[in-house]
């Protein structure tokens, strides 16, 4: 059974169709990179996985649960999937440690000590333990994003979603975040990453999905994708990106 | 201008006997503060709830919140005061019975705090709504993504930041509330302005009486400013310049 | 309880007179308040320190005391001031209605001042520089270039403030002037029909203010589109 499975997902904003018949899957332990030009629907697709965006047609199954099903307990489902956002979205009025503790205590029902211990372990892992008592506004973008990854991991997720985790970062901070992600991939975490970082994709991705105008145009293994993409649109996109 | 100054008037005895005029003003100030504090609590709690309702995705609560705001915003406060004191009790017989039998000052106090509290709640609701809507949409998504329920997302993520941002407008709403409490004199509540006028009528020292009341209001409004500035500093988030700095 | 509609119908001519006074008071206070408020705003933004201080002091004082107290102040002061100006031996009888007009002009000036000040400050400095560069004087620059833009930008806020003023004029009740609420209160007390009269007054105010604020909102959207 795949960890995440999309079956003919369609989504409209009013009369505008943002997702067209998207079908794909992410197996357990697999790292899937989703790329494509801006406005191609890749961010929307990944947000459908934990129902941050509703969709009108089709089905998404996460670990055996149907996301669109009215009876699915969404907070519970979401707590099992870690998510990292483009703009970090740490809670600015809480310290780094409190950011990690909050959902552990309020959603998972962990005790304060247990949560803090877990948080500290994860902060250490992303190299941010020294910053635990600071507020997000006192950290650099790269540091904030590492904290955000730790916040997602603190929930012991079965999969992690990354929505353009490095595109709001200054160039010199991108690598510190990618390093954490690479390490995570090597540990066998199931990951779905919307990103333009093709270096990251080459290094750890198992599969690459290319989207354009709401459609999944290419869904291939890493080697196939970087070897000879079948669609012209993907070739054009790759040639533009790889020039840089 | 011909005017006979008489600043000693505050130390004369009132016609009721036993008390001095300055004590009369202080008792008025006491009612002004009592009404303001209780009405403020009502306004903040109801305002937070209504403001939150207006930002929910579901239609019905948002509509209710909108109706609430429009209702209280479009009727003069004086008329609302009359409605609470003279009209609403007619439709609630137990309330009417209580009002007739109790010391009138309690009935006036109740009507005044309900009137001012709910009127101000509509204005605070608008600020709360603006505060929540000024937060990045990603904050709400991040809360949901962690598995927080809608209520938890508001309680731990959105409202704490929204309230920090809207401290400056809340400060001016607080001052408006204190000033508006003077309208309670129209239903007979002996608050500060009521007492100042009374002092003027008894002694013909209008100038002295109004000057004293004016000074007290200026001092209250300066103190309220100080308190809110202190609160703003206390809850300021390190590393965030924008927090609380929204007002110009 | 039985609701007596005839009492409202019978009182309509009297209420209408009160309502006309409310409209008159609102219109004059809005126009006068805007005029003096703009002058105050220019004073607050002038380079003459003393002028700034006086204007700021006036505005802050007006804004920190309750309108009811302001009304009492002027009710007491206006006859004395007129006496001083005319040199009469006794303070002239002005009447609550006329005192109220003076009061509301002076009170609203403080609020309109802050709106116009924000409006003037929202105009880029370059507009002033380019006007001076064309050889316009300060007064020409303000009258022809800055104030018209500031007024247009602030029109929705000015109108919203006028709706608030329209509601606030009801407070002339405290000096027994016969505005709309005053007229209704007099009928209500004479005939002991408080429920009918006050509900009617509330309904009229709500209908008017709600429609007006909707209109202002639409105007705001229109302006936002043009810009």
C-alpha cells in the first residue's frame, strides 16, 4: 500500500481549474520531488495531501485514510504528516522550544517534560539547540526553516511535506536547510518535496514529478527524468533551470 | 469676561450635608471607573468572540458577527442607552420587577455596563477581525498542518498575535469607552460628568466644576495610554519590530 | 404589552421638526468642522512651532474629554464669550439649539483635523516640491494641489466621520435641545410611551446609518478601483 496515493484529483478555484486529473503515488520511504513553473499547481497539489486545500473530485489516500472523506478526523490525520512551508510559519510569539512543544502537548497529548525532551533532541539534530529560548524573529531564515523542520519531526510523522522550503531563503542559507533534508532522506523518511533545487533532486530523489498548468506532465524515476524527459515542456523547463 | 472665580468651592459642604464637593466628584469618578472597567471586560470578551466569528470559513457565524457589528454601530449610543434602561426591561418582566424593587443605582449601573459593553464589543470585534486578517494565511495553515483544531489554532496561534498587533487601536477604543461612560448620566447614573454639572448647578461655579472634571478625564486618558504602552512593551515579541507597531 | 403605533403617527409632524434640526446640525457641523479642522491640520503641520503646539493642544484636549462634557462646557461658555465680544451687560440668551451648533463645529474640528492631517501626510512630498518649483506660493500649493488630493483620498473617512457625527448630535438631548431624539423623548415622557418612541427612533437611525455606511463602502471600492 502506498503511503500517499492521488487518484484523478481535480480542483477548481471558481471557474478556474488548478488541478487536472492528477494521479500519482508516494511509496513508504520514497522521496518524490515535484517541480514545474510557477502557477503549475504543485503547491496546491501538496497542500491537498493534508487537506489544507480542499479538492472537488477524485480521491487522496494517506496511509489508508481517505483525505476527502467527511468522516476522517482531519486534525489527527494532519498530526501524522509533517509540513514545512515556504515562509517557515513559525509562531512568532512563541520561543523556538515552545513552537516545537505546542502541538506535541495540545494534539498528541504528551506531557510537558516528554515534549520538551523530544524537542531538544530534534533541535540538537538540526543544530539549533543553542537557540531554543530565542524567538523566531531573532533567527535567520535558514535557522527558522531548520526549526520548522524540527517542529514537523516532533510529531513523529509518517511522511514529511515540503512546500518550496528554500525559495524564500537567501542563497547562502539554502544549503544548511538542504543538508538537513538530505540527511532526513537518507534515514528513510517518506518525503514529498515541491522544490526547484535540482541538485537536491539528483542527490536523494527516487522519483520526479513535473507539473504544468495543473497537470502531471511527467512522472518518472530520477534517472529517466534527468536523462531524457519525454515531454517538451519538461525539457524546456529543465533547460531554463539548469542554465543557472 | 466677568466671572467670579471660586476655587474654594470644592471644600464647601454639599446641600446633602456631611460630604464636601470634592468628595462628591470623587464618588462620580468611582462610578465612571466602575462602569468603564466592567463594560471593558464585556467588550473585550464579546468583541474577541464576534471578531473571531467574522473570520471563520463557515457562512452562518460570519453573518451573525456582521449583523452584530452593524446593529450596534448604526444606532446612536444615547438611543441604545434608552433602549437598555427604558425599553428592554418592558419585554423581560423579571428584569422589570427587579429594576422597580432595587436601588435605582443598580439598575442604572446594569443598563450602562450592558449598553457600553456591547456597543464597544462591536468596535473591538472589528479590530480583532482586522488583526486576524492581517496575519499571513500561512500561520493558519501551519496550525492546521500540525493537527491543531480550528479552536486551538485561534487560541494558541492567531489570537495571541492578533491582540498584540491591535493594541494601539484597542487603546483608543478603551479611551472612547471611558469617555462614552458619561452618557450614562442621561439615565441618572451619578458619574463624573453628572457630578460636575450638579456641582455647577448647586454653586454656580460651573467653570471650576468643569475644569476639575476635564482635568480628571485628561489624567485618566493619559494613564490609560501609559498602561496600554506598558502592556504593549510587556507582550512585545523579541525580534519582531512590527508587533504592536501598526498604529500611526 | 401592547404596541401603540398611532402615537408615532400622531407625533410625526413634531418628530419631523426635530429631525430637520438634527439634519441641519449635522450639515452645519460637518461643513464648519471640516473648514476649521483643515485649518487646524495646516497649523499642526506648519513649521511655526507655537502654532503647532496650540493646534495640537486644542485637538488633544477635545479628543480626551467626553462629548457630553464638551456640550456642557460650551453651553456655559458661549454666552460668556458672546458677552465679552459684544460688551453687553448681561450674558445674551443664545438658546440650546444655536449653542449646540457652535459646540459641534468646534468639537468636530478636532476630529476632522486628524483626518485631514493624515490625508495631507499621505500625499508624497514630491507634490509640494514640484508645486514650489512651478513658482506656486504655500497657499496656492495647499489650495490647488495638496488639499484637493487629500480631501479626495480621505472622502470615505470624512463621510464615515459624518455618519458618526449624525449619531452624536443626539447628545444635544443633555441640554434639552429638541433634535430628533429630543422630540421623541418629549413625546415619550408626555404620553408615557417610551417603548414605542425609542424603538421608532432606533429603527430610523439604524435604517439611515446602515444605508449610508453601505453607500460609503461602495464609494470606497469605486475609489480603490480608480486608483
